[in-house]
C-alpha cells in the first residue's frame, strides 16, 4: 500500500499557538477580559503535537489541562502576549493566533484597589487600543505560515474576508460566535476557512479537536503546494 500522507506531517516544524482571552488590568484585583475559554487554541496545540510538531502554547490563565508534550507559557495582557509571540516568531514555522486579544486596555492601571466613593458617583475608566499582534508581526514575516481567527456576530464572510487581507494571514478561521455550539466556551465549533485567492471552505459542526485537525490539515496541504 502506498502511504499518501505521512503519519506525522508537522514533524520538524516549530508551531506557536496562542489561546485564551487576554486580561487587561484595571487595578491589582480587577481586569477587563472576554468570554474566550482557550479551548480552541488548546485543541490546536494538541492536534499539532499529535501531528509531530514541536509546540509552544502561549495562553492566558485557564483551568484546561496542558496537552501532553506541549511547552506552556502563561501571559496576561495583550502587551505581554505581543512580547511572548515576538520573542519566538523568527524561529516559528507556523503561528496560530487563536487567542481572543482584548482590543482595549485601561489607560492607567491603578496601583491600589479602587475604592467606592462615599457619594456613589459613576466610575469612568478610560480605555486605549492594544497593539494588534498580527499586524505588528506581518512586516517581519519571512517563511512563517500564519493562521488568524475572526470572531463575528454578523456579516461573517465580509468581515472575515477583510481581516484575511488586512492582517496578511495565510489562513483565516471565521467563527460565528452568535450561534449556539459555535466559538466561545463550548466543546464544539463550526468554522469557515478562508485563504487568499481560494474558495472558502465551511466545516461541519464538530468537536474543537476535530476542527483543529481540519485547520492543520489545510495548512499542511497549503505548505506542500508552496514547496
Ligand atoms: N488579534 C491580534 N491582536 C489584536 C487583536 C486581534 O493579533 N490586538 C488577532 C486575533 O488573535 C485573531 C485576529 O487578530 O487571530 C482577529 O481578531 P478579531 O478580534 O476577530 O479582529 P479585530 O482585528 O480585533 O477586529 P474586531 O474585533 O474589531 O472585529
Ligand atoms: Ca478584536
């Protein structure tokens, strides 16, 4: 029998996966974050390891088990995530940005816990934009294959197509997070895969691990086509 696909198609590749929702400090005990569970990123890390890759998983704190054989790095904020990804990008073959990066952070994180004022006045926290990690890394790209995600509640394909182009990624995984069983927090997902100049591919509703394998098989097929 001829083996058409190698058993470990990612062997020899350094795969960097980001996961979870970043935490932007308000004060020493509070932060701004989002509903990302980290499950999709952890599933990608596990699937990449099972396909033979050397895997580093950069995640915000979660209660998920670390996949076997995966090197774990914990970060909190978008700024910390940018530093951790940038430090490893030049030696990365495949970057998968599954993290839900906060778009804004408090301008000033208070040094002490913010106390309620006696007059019950409203509290205003001024926010400023965080760095866009994918856009920051795009000019440094050489041979890296980069996968981005898009979480949308409306106009899924149009918004995802814009992100595919503006973020200069090789593959964009679009998630309709307004649907039950899709995207944030659950154990299942249904995604649409977009690549420059190619027809989009809609995957069925399946476990996040199965979706992760489909994403990585798409990457492997693309890499083979490139060489
Ligand atoms: N991303 C990033 N840096 C940010 C924000 C997002 O690298 N500061 C990455 C995410 O990890 C994801 C992709 O960009 O892979 C798309 O994230 P998304 O939140 O869907 O898009 P945004 O560009 O932030 O646009 P918006 O939230 O306004 O839809
Ligand atoms: Ca965003």
